[in-house]
């Protein structure tokens, strides 16, 4: 397999707050290869956004980052701002969780893409504008010429998402990170946007990270999936394997809580994630896990190969793997 375009090793983010240190990301590993889409799932607060905002150097100064995060082999942790700025946009781009806050309301959409292009390349405005229109076309915006002249408020939610994708593609980055890009959209528009991502990934051979808490999205588009819980990766597998035989109790709980036809009562995961100001020394999921024993509270479990997955669970040998019906 080719070298990964994006690579995280023991990646950590802590926030220094008046109440103490929030250990938001606690040692995450991840590789994403060209032409591959990796889904990152996990419930709210599990550290999905912070991981990738940290990688891009987009967190406030209260954030302390350690470990390693490379893009195309360039180390981002501790990199000078100049390097960060060059890599950001040009080699890796992020589509943010909230498109309205990322688009500037007082600039035409076309101009925002032009600015993005010109920040990395010495291109005449007219040429950059043509490329902006092409990009809007690529992401499936109808009448892209006319739309480029409009302001963000004249776009629907789905079109704003597409405009964000167009901006992220402006400098042909090798790695695209999409943070909940379809959460606020109806299913038809969601399907169209996911198709745009798949085209980018396959036809342009990009590496895509799809952050979402929607397992349906992952099932539809991702090749592999990394499940996050309390700032750690608890399971990693190919999508088909994860859905066919989830191994970690948290992943099983996630799949069990998906609505199914003919089922009147959903089975949510009871309890809530730990307080990241004082995360437990052992498995973060132990307090909610029916398999937990004293052993689980002693050490943070690492991901280890199990069947077709990698799972961070010391009780893995005793887990009922036939339980989940998907
Ligand atoms: N600036 C900050 N200062 C302190 N803590 C923060 C800050 N930003 C994020 N956090 C904390 O970091 C943890 C991870 O947050 P993150 O935004 O990565 O969650 P997420 O998995 O993306 O959740 P969601 O699905 O809701 O988007 C949370 O506990 C959050 O409260
Ligand atoms: Mg988030």
C-alpha cells in the first residue's frame, strides 16, 4: 500500500482552562492513504473535531498539542506558523462543522473561493474566478456562473455545504477533512453531497476523513472507520467488518442504538461519557459497559488486532460477538 497522506501517532490535545486541564484527545493513531475515505465516529465530545482542528493548528492558544501529525510527511505538531499556513489549504483542507460561520457573509461566494486560490498561488483574478466557477460546477451547484456572484445568505443550506467543499478543493489539497458535512441536510441533499465526496476521493485520488456521528453516512461512503470514545480510538476496522461484527462494547452499543424497521423501542447506550477534566485511569467506557470488571479500570487499553478489527478492550475474549443484529 502507498504511504499514508495523513498520519497521526499518539496525538494528544489538552485545554488549559480555569477549572483544570481538559484532556480532549488522549493518544490517537490514524493513517489515511490516497484514494481512501476513513470515517471517524463517536458521540458528542469524543474529540473528533478537536483532533483535526489541532492537526491544522486551528485551536485557541489554551490548547496544548503533542505527539505527531504528518501531512505528506510534513510534521504539523510544533511546526512554525509559516509551515502551517503553507500546508493548510494547499495540502490539507477542512470543511467545518458549521458552514455559515466559515463563509464570510459580506463577500460573494465566488470571491471567497478566489481569495482561497490566490492565497496559495500567483494567479490573475480573472483566471481564479473562472476556476471558482469550475469548482462550483464540480460540487454540483447549478448555474455556477450566476451563483458565484451571490452572497452566502442567498444559498440554501445544501448549497452552502457545497460552496464549503468547493473552497476546500480550491488548492487541490491531497487530504480533505469533512466535519459533519451533511448533518443539517435532508436525506436527498445528503446523498448528493456524499456523492460529491466519493467522486473527489475516487476520481481525484484524495484522502478523505469523514467525521460524523451518523453511522448511516459511514456505511454508505467510508472504506474504513475509526470509532472514538472519550478522546481515544476504541475500534478500527473496514466498514463492512465493523457493521458485520462490531467488537468493542461501545461500537456494539452504537449499532444497537440504530433504528431498525419493525423495532418500536430504541436501545440507547445508558449513562454518559466521563468528565474529561478527570478522565478515569482505565477504559473510558467502563462505567457504562456491562462487560466491565476491575481489570478495566486499571489501564488504558490500547488497540490490538482482534478478528478483522483492532479493538481497545481488555475483556474482548469474553464479549458476545453474536449479539448485534444489523
Ligand atoms: N476551546 C476549548 N476549551 C476547552 N475544552 C474544549 C474546547 N474545545 C473543545 N473542548 C472539549 O474537548 C472535547 C472534545 O470536543 P470535540 O469538539 O472534539 O467533540 P466532537 O467529538 O467533535 O463532538 P460533536 O459530535 O459534538 O461535534 C469536549 O469535551 C469539549 O468540551
Ligand atoms: Mg465536532
